């Protein structure tokens, strides 16, 4: 690296400067206030942990995303967190050990070896909430509602939500007695909506006719709430787990509908992101014209098992910088500021104290400095008029 490019940052690693950093901080404070009002407790897990703690539950899918290093004190392998959810599960299972529900929220940096999506960040500021200890549909509705409120507080509107349920594909695969390799191949084809490929695969395998037909129909079951009734007909004859999953999605849709009718809900019964760790309903928020979700979540009841307590769990997460990019929330009030001249007058200090007490940004001029009010980001200046210090616009 030469002296001319030492300022460069690694690909996917960004820094935020003023005034965007202040806008980001404003959104952060608003979201934490929101979560407090909903009864969620703030946690701040460490940025680095022993690797086996980070690669549990959801963490198995994060192995390639996790930076690894050796602890010079213990010789054990450590990881820089790529997701805060496993840490929240560890805290609930091992630190809190409550019998009743735990509501936890967090907001902090994570680091990933690869960006998610085109031109994505490798150091997002992950914000989210997790609800442990309740397996009913009411907690799914609460978490999804809080995700929608998170987007609204961030100034994001015109969103739609996609809902799915991993239990449907999992139950159909089990009923058809697919082996692990067949399940993995079919899973990949379903994610790509490769319908002709799915038909070919199912025709090659020795499956019972009804099992083959139900799996073939799964890739076509997507649309508005009417698709749930269509699915009950298309998947008729499947086991109780499929019926329970469809009932769960119907109840979530009904519960969200009671809270708001402004957010369109779409259903995709072949949407299986996070299949390795989700155990029930999953959801994601999208914006028109933007192909990647801006927030996502779902149920993952087994995540705490390795910590000694496999409590029911549901939650969501998003990226604070993504919320800033798509949100319309304004920055701090009183952009600009007041430039105070280098003057020893005690009345000037009193005037500055009053302005700062009112929330104004006041910048002192330093004796002999170059540049003036504009260079300091100020749109007003303190001037003495008839013995009193008053603000006036920068000329």
C-alpha cells in the first residue's frame, strides 16, 4: 500500500460522517425508546466470543460469514460476531434463566466476511428484538408488529410483508421419505422457483403419487391471503403438521389485520430462507423496486438447546444503515449552529450557555484559527448589539 492509498477502507467496510452520523444516532435513539415502550430490555453482548457459542442454532449458517482468530490467552478459537441472535439466545438461556417470557432488544455492529447482496455492507449495525419463552401465535404477531413499527418510526412506508412457514416443506419432505441429498436438491430448486426442474426431479425419484403431487404444487403456492385456502386444497391429505402450519399463518394474518390494514401481506409457501434454523413462521419486509428484504425474522425454537434451555423463540432483525437509506426520518433539529467569537466577555459565556441549554449547537472560535462560521458548519453568529449578545445569520 502506497502513501497515496493508505486512506482506503476494505471493500464493504464503511464509515459514517456528519451530518449522517447524527441522523443515524437520532434513529437509534428513537428505536431504543420504541422497544423500551414495548417492554423490551436492552442487551449489549460482546463483539467477540468463543467460536462455538457464535456458531450454534442460527450460527451454523454463519460459519462462512464469521471472522475467526485465536485467543492468545486460552489458545481457543474465537469469532467476531456476524449475528447477535445467538448471543441473545445465550443470554436468555444461561444468564437470565427465567421461567416466563423474556423480551430482549439490541443494536450494535456485526462483522461479516462477505457482504449480503450487491454492494452490501460487511459491517452492518444490526438492530432487532427477540421474544423467548412463548410458543403461541400471539408472540409471532407481536414481533412482526414490532418490526413494522420499527420501519414506521424510521420513516419507511409503502412496505409489504412476505410470510412463509418452513414446517410445510419439512413435513412434506418427511412424509415423502426424502433422503438428505434429495431434500437439499429440492430445497435449492424451490428457492429458485425452477418449476420445470422440480417436476423433473420428482419424476426421477421413487415417490408415492400423492407425495410427489403435493411437493410439485408447493412452488406455485404464493400470492395474497387466498393462497392459504388454495393450499388447503392443493395439499389435502398431508399430515397434521401441514394443517397446523397453515392455521398458524392464517392466525398471524388475522392478528396483523386487526392491528393495521395498511401493510399488504403476501404468502410464499416455498420461501425457506433460514431453513437450517427456523422452526415455524418466517417473514420479511420489502419495498417496491428493491429486490432484497429490508428486515426479516421468524420463529426458531431450538436455538437455546446447546445452552441448556431450548425455549420457544421468535424475533426479527434489520440494519440501521438500511433503515437510514430508505427512511425519511429527519436528522436532529436545528441543523447548522451558532458561531461564538473569541471574546472573554462573561456575558458571552452566559449567552452560549443559554443557547446550549435550549439544545442549540454552539461552536467557539479559537484565537488565530483559519476559517470561520461556515467552515464550522454554522449558519448563525453571535454578535454584540447595544451591549447584548444576539444571533444573526451568517452574511
